[in-house]
C-alpha cells in the first residue's frame, strides 16, 4: 500500500493531514482511552510520526474480499 502519510515527517495537532483519521477531539479521546496511533507527549505538545500513522492505518485495514467464507 502506498503510504497515507510521509514516513519521515512529524505531524502536530492542527496539521490538516491528521483530519484524515480524525479531528482534534477524536484524537484526544483515543489518547485518553489508549487507542489510536502511537504518539509522543512532549510537555503539553502531542506529536505523531508519519511512520506510526502509516502503521496504525495499515493495522486497521479491512479487506472485505478476505472475509468471505
């Protein structure tokens, strides 16, 4: 699969690319529930690595044709 996010880029809250997986509130809910993509908390700042976002997206991939029995 082609990556949805740039592998070597750091994404911060407010980056429009993060809206692809959820708005700021949804991401906060996931962090609170220990769900969603891996992140770093640096003081009050939250950052996401592109590689972690891509890994999370791939792990949540659903292939309907593979589920047919």
